[in-house]
C-alpha cells in the first residue's frame, strides 16, 4: 500500500513540477461526453443505429435525422480511428484544414450557437484527439484526400 501512495505522490509531483495538471487533460468522460450530450445526442444518441447499420441504409436514417450512434467511448473511437477513420474530424472541422478546401464539415454548425462557442468546442475535440491526431484522412484514399497513415493514427490520444 505504501508503494502505491508513493507512486501517486511522485506522479502528482511531476505534474506540478512540469507545470501540468492531471485535471488539465481533456478526456472523454470529463469533457467530450458532456459536450456530446449537449450538442450531438439528439441525432447520435442511444436510439441511433450502429455505424454498420447506418451505412446499410444511410438514406433512411438521414431522413429520420439519425446519424451513426456515438453515445459511448467505443462508438466514438470507431469514428475517430478505425474503421471510419477521421469521420468525426471531417464532420466537425471548421474548414481551415487544407484538405477541407475552406468548407466546414456538415456538423460544425451544431458545435455551438455562435462561432466563438463552435471554436471553443472544436478546440476541445481537437485537444481530446491529440496534437497531430486531428486528420481528415479516411482509412483508404478517396479523391484528392490520401488514406490515413500509421503515423497519423499513432498520434490519436482520445483519453477515456
């Protein structure tokens, strides 16, 4: 037991010494889930189809204002890393990414009531995905957009 408390003390000391804080990390539970519940759950909540079902009848679900289910950490990761690599990034992006061609993603508008709120919430998502992990690339190349690389996938942090 003493070793456990020593480890906790050392980790906390390192966080303070480096100017960081364990509470400063953007996590799914603390930051993304509440943001999702407030802004996305109406169309992507528990009553929405799993990604595979959504893709089998996309037109039907879009007509009923349902997108793929994203109400759990696991569901969200499917749309960040694999198999639908970059889906969240493409849809939430503000259009400033060179691959976006100046056009915001189709879900960017739902990140907030005004551009300041949308930018704040976008930055939260970007911080969660991780430095260098925010890529619009799909798993396989499509058109002018190259496929995601192993190096890009390795930069995704998405802490629980």
